C-alpha cells in the first residue's frame, strides 16, 4: 500500500527519469538527513524512517522530496530553525517537527520557505515551534493538511501558525492550527487561497490578513481565538462559507474589517461572537446569505463605511443586530430576515410591509454610555425601545431594511 | 410549626387565584415558546414574565392573603402558639405555593423547550424572586393596618422595584457618564433584587454581548464564582431581611 | 392566678388601658363590666397576648406572659366576634384546633357544647355561610373543648338565642363548680347574676373597683347586679 502510494506521489512530483531513492534512518544506508541531502541530486527522494533527528538547521537547497515514514521527529532543540527550504520544487511530507528556536530577532520556523517556488509542505505535524510554517517570497506553494500546535501563553513568546509574507499564489488547505499568536498570517500575499483550515484557540487572531489583495478564504473554521479574525488594508478579498464562532472579548470580532474594498462576504456563519463583523473604512462590500446567530452585535458599522450592501442574510437571536456610531448612512440593508422584526405582511408576498430598523435605541445608548448595559432588557428600557420604534429620535433615520423578510432564509 | 404550615398551604391551594396564576403562567409560557420559531425569543418573553409578572403577583397576592387571613391569624394568636411560628408558617406556606406555581407554570415549559444554562438560571431567579416578593409583601402588610393602604403600598413597591429604580439608575448613569461609575453600578444593582436577577440572567442569555467592553465590568464581577456566590447571597439577604423585619413587627403587633 | 400590674396601653392618642392592676384567682368567676370603650376587650386581649401592653406586666401562674406562649394552653377564649377562616368548615376548624392544641390538652375533649348546641349536624358547613349566632356557638364550643384552667368569655351570650344562652350558662356554672377561673365581660348584667362571684368595673381604661358580689350588694344595698351597677354609675 505504502509503495503504491509512494509511486503515485512520485508521479505527482513528476520526477525525472533516473531519480534515486535514499533511505535515511538507523541501520539504513544513511543515518542522518543532512548527510542524505548532501548526497542527493535534484529529483531524488529521501525516505526518512522513524527516529529522532537532531541535526540543527536542515537546509534543503536541492529539488528533492523529503518523505517521513511514521512521522520521524525533527527536533530543533529550542535553538534552531528545523527545516529551511531554499530550492524550488521541494516536497516535505510526513514529518513531526518539534521545538524550533525562539528568537526576537530572527523569525525561526518549523519549516520555512525562502524566496522560492513550487514547494509542497504536506501532512506534517508541528509542535511547539516558534513560527509553524513560514513563507517568505514564496510563489505557488502548497501548504496542506498540516497540524500545527503551540502551547505558549504570551503573544511575545509565540509566532504564527502559518505565516506568509510577500508571497503569491499560495494554497493553504486543510491545516489545523492551535495555540499560536495568529493562526494564519498574510502580509503582502496575493492571488492565494485559504481553504478548509481549522484555526482555533490562537492567542490573537485566527486569521490575520493585511495588504493582501485578490485572495479568497473559503470554508474555514475560526473559533475561540483571542481576537477573532482581522482583515485589513486589502481589496478584492472573497470570504465564503467560513465559520466564525465564539470569539469572545472586549476587542474580539468574528471578523474585523478595516480599510477593505471591493470584497465579498457570502454564506458565512457567525455564531456567538461578541461582535460578528466590525467594519471601519470599508467600501464596496457585498454581504449576502450570511447567518448571524446569537452574537452580542451581529455587526458594527462605523460611519466611515460606504457602499456596503447587506442583503439576504439571517439575523437570529443576536443581542443587538446592528450598531453604529454615526447618523449618516451610505449603506443598504435590504431583504434580510431579522428575528426581531415585528411587522406584518398583509399582501402575503413574504416581505414585511413596514421597514425594519436594525439599530435599536438601546444599542445607541450603550454605545454612548457603556455601563447602561446594566439596565438592558429591563421593563423601563423595553418601554423606551418601543417608544423609539414609533418615534425615532436617537437611531439613524435612514438605516433600515425596506424589504424585511417574514421567514428566515434557508442557508 | 408544621401543623400551621399545613393549614396555610391547604387554604392557599383551595384558593382559585393561585390555580389561575399557575395556569396563566403555563399557558403564557407554552404559547410564547410554541409561537416563536426561535427559542431565544421565547426566553426573552419569559424574561419579561419573570421580571414583571412574578414580582407583581407575588406581592399583591401575598399582601391580600395576609389581610384576608386576619381572622385566621387572630384565631391562631389566641392559641398556645408562638407568634414567630405563626408568621413563619404563613411565609413558608405562601413562599412554597408561589414557588410551586412558578415551577409548574413556567418551569415545566422551560424544561421542555430550553433546558440549558439560561433556562435553569431563569427558573432559579424566578423562584428566588417569588420568595423575595412574598417576604416584602409580608413586611408591607404587617406595617399597615388598613387593607387598601397595604395593597396600595404593595403596588407602589412593585412599581418602584420594576420601574422607578431603573429610571433613577438611568438618570445617574447619564448624569455621571464622565466618571468611572461602572463599579459603583455593580453595587447599586444589589439594591434591587429584580435588577440583580436580570443581570444574572443576562450573563447567561446575552453572554456574547456581555463579554464585550460594555458588559465586561459585569462579566468580571458577576461572571466569577465569587461574584456569583455574592449575588445569590444578596438575593438570600433580600429574603431574610424583610422577613426578619416583618417577624419583629408582627411580634409587637396588636390584633 | 392572673395578676395584672400597672398595665397601660395606648392606641394612638386613645388611652385604652390606664395603669390597670387586677388580681384574679382560681375558683373565682369574675364579671368584667364597664361602658362601651372602657377597655374590657383590650384587657382580655392583653391577657391573651394579642395586644402587647406599653408598660406594666401581666403574670399567669407567676410567669410573665411577655414573650411566653405556652401559658395560653391553660386558657379557653371565646371572642366577642368569632372570626374564622372563611373557606374552612366547622369540622375542619375543630380538627385544626385539636391538631394545634393536642400536645397540651387533658383528654378527653370536652364536647358537651358541640352536642348541646347540635353543632354535629353542621360540621360540613363552611364558616362564611354561618350566622353570627352559630359562629358564637362554635367559639363557645372551642373555648371549652380543651378543659382549660381559665375561661375568658368576651360577651358570650351576645347573638345567642335564649335557649342556647341558657345552655351556655349552665356550662359556665358547671365549669365554675370545678374550681376554674372564669372571666366574663358582658353588657347584659341580668344574665350574670347567678354566675359571678366578683365584679371588676372599668371606665376609660382604668379600674374603678374590684369587689366581691356580696360586698357590692352590701355597699349599694341592691340585690340585683344590674341595679347595683346602675347605682354605682349614677354616683
């Protein structure tokens, strides 16, 4: 079975004819990985058998495949970067990479890609590394199905799970990341895909995304991260089908959007976040078919946002649907389902006949005077809220959904 | 004491109002839960019942009951019974009937539709508020001889605890919005059992929002084990204090 | 047996009891007499602990009744207007009282009055449906039921028909013969003639006199209590 798999993998790598396989391990032809790399030529495959390999910093500077069998351990002894990839077309697969060095000057990583392309990093387990997998000027690389975990308690002691800097056409697929500073970090990364990753319990952001344009992230789970997900200073970002759950805290968001334009947020689920989406300086954003459930605020839209279209979303059981700090509204909210809507539908077209105002008076009061949260849901404040619905005075006049749905959408 | 409690409870159970209250709670909570397709909204409706109806009924019913039992109390006082025993029996009988009515009327629907932390907290707070307002009603009833005045006082007390107090707090909040008064507000909320109960429920129901900056101060206090225990302790004090005062008054009261 | 010493009680500005000192002993049958509002009922309620006096004290068998409740097991009390839980039947009231007092009672229960008043046929009637007279019968029956050493009867015959009145009087005489202390307050003085051995006369909450009936007759020269009292009142 392993052999068949191996042959198949070889096929994927398109190994040139005449490539050799070098076995590495106790009682094999070569006992150290470093020696095997030195021996290997471009296109060769290194089969690394189980064992603990303490070989300081392994530098892969040839187009070779490193394949671990039953997760051989590459130990950085808390001093070194475990594996540095400096050649294009390298495959690193099936290793257990542990204990990288920690430095405040250098960004040590478990596996790091240096200024190269077409690298595949697959099926590895990384434990207790400073940075997990790091791509610096990487192009067209695949980082797939790795399990990356760290147990640091302080942000300074911890790097990011998957860190991409000035890279392009990256594919980050199916990784599991726990306990790092940021689960996935993108800075100046373009045309890349983040797909089916599971980023939980990281100290800061599940996904941290800056100056990265034309990227998509799809079907990821971001749960219980210190501050949720931050997407900043980017344009043409597509966010589809993700789950943002239980990101709790006073500066914690399902997504924090800052200076984002021409982007799409569709089919996502936001559950039990303190703030589902926080938007600042966002423009030309399409939000469709998302479901906001049991969040503190489903969304907070600062007055600096414009041309945001919020339509066909479900708002269910949120404490507050929409919060805002201004009265000028340049965004549209039409055709959503709001469970707090109390209107009627006389002509039976499944659209409420009177508009819904998603900003409740009490959310405005709490915005201005936070301790007033203490009176939330009291008899008196519900009376005030009802009065406000009849005679709007504090809430923005134009922030309303003219076509509120009577029944929730099936999302 | 057991004997007297027995007769008080038998008497209350024979009272149709109590049965009506139980049915009212039951029908109301069942319809709230079954009409709303979303259980969270059902809980919200139930919250209003707990915070408004439970104190009101507890207060008014107990006050009227005490006045209507004047003969019974008089009869008992002339018998070889301690006055404290008579009063405590009256309290125990009223409190346990109110608790039973709430448990049957609102507790069962909650257990059917929403048996989670929020639901349990609501039942707990509802039960506590029932007892607290029985104790407050006893104090109001023992203080005023006149029935009409006593019932008036009970209604005023309800108005105060459910509306006026909050209005006063809101006024304070805006008057002193430039000062860091969050911590003081935690203390102030202890002065009203309805507010205290509401905040405890909010911490379960609106946990996401309470985790944010605005709710953080409450979360930091009420969310901890110490804060939680302290809050429940305060709620118990809200039972014990009015009750002790009313016993003291009743012991000296001329019948 | 019952000694009141300097008992005073004010209801608001009204002085209901004014420095009242009275001694009542075993075997006596005392009439408590006075005009309306003279403090008779208040005094009775003070003895029962239903009204707490402002100053002075009352002892029962040598024990201060303040903060004491066990002593009431030695008293049978028939109130002026018997008021009972309206939803209970007569039988339930009897059962409840037996239940409450059974720890301290000398058995068997004295059910003479229940029998003589024919209350047995009414046991299933609810209290709210009863006439004033029937309620009085219930009150009387309850007062005698537990063989108490002291009987305190507040206007016992008010509202009773002549036959029942006579039954009650006979019962009182019977108990008197057993050497019990009996305190009766009444307006209908003619009824008290054959019963009482002593008279306490109160006015405005204060004691006017406390004499034996013989002494009163001697002082006034009148044989009938009613006339004797009338003479006192004219003075």
